[in-house]
C-alpha cells in the first residue's frame, strides 16, 4: 500500500489528536512547599477534586539484571512523610523478581485532565511481613483470590484452569479469612528525586525537581 497504507493512517491519526486541549492549572514554583510530599498531597487532592479518574494509579518501571526495563500501571497504596511511596505485589511476580535483583524503580503519576505528571525515582525496600499482610487483608475478596492463585505472569493454556484456581482460592478465603498469599509484599520506593511537571499549551512547561540531600530536599527548576 506504500504511503497510503495503515502506517500512514496511524501516523496521521496520532498527529491529529489534541494535546492539552483543556483549561490547565497554574504552577507557581516560588510558592511550592519545601518538600515533595507536601506538594504531592496538594496535587493529588486537586486531582481528586477535579474528578480525575483513578488519580492514585501510577506506572511502575523496573529493570532486570541486564538492565532491560519493563513497566506497568498499578495503585499507590500509601505515602510517608519521609518521601516513600508504596505499592504491593507478589515477590514472585515479574516486578518482584526484578526488584530482588535490581532494587530500584521509577514511578509516574499522570493526570491528563490537568496536564500534570509526578515522577518518582529511588531505592525499593520491602515494608515487612506485618505491613504486607495488612495490605493483603485490606484487598477485596476477588483481589485476594487472584493473588492466592500464585501464578501471575505464567502461561495460561486453558482459561478453565483459571476458573478452577479462583474457585479454590475463594474457598480457601471462606475457610480462613485471615489467609495471606505467600510472598505478598508491600514495597516502598524511597525517593532520591521527585519531579513535578505542569503542562502549558504554548509548551512553556513548568518543571520542578526535588533532590534528596542529607539535610533535606534541594529544589531546582528545569528547562521544559
């Protein structure tokens, strides 16, 4: 089909899509708090009030021992004042295995309705058995049953195998409501740096990066 084929159609479609086609909030860097956690709470609260869908969803990027990255979207479970963001997964999952070999990760929150991103990068540390168990037991029965199957990311040859495994897991939960999936882990990303990105229609994007120092946080405005 040459230049009139599907590739061109997709390219034209992508270029035709609007970007930042909404009213965007302002970001006064000079008025920003001295630490990134306070600013994150401000932005998250604003996103919730603005009706942003699933504002607690974030991408998590990890890398294997060879440095090959992988990413996925999951839910932020908690945030502590020292600059640690939390998520949970099975230690036997792909991300769990990669973190065991390379305990660093990057997070990204994207709130397109407001033209905002928050990027977090740092070392990842398990939160411990007690907090991990509490996180697991706070999940819905369906989410707990899914985790109890213990086969995330493995090849599924027959969908009926999944149905059977879920029935078994639900029965296990009914028999023992306090059961916790082996290897379920709450992980904390202790940020080395956090960047706040505010879009601008004229591409004069505002970027503010916080970098952890021994005495606190250093702040730097970045070029767009």
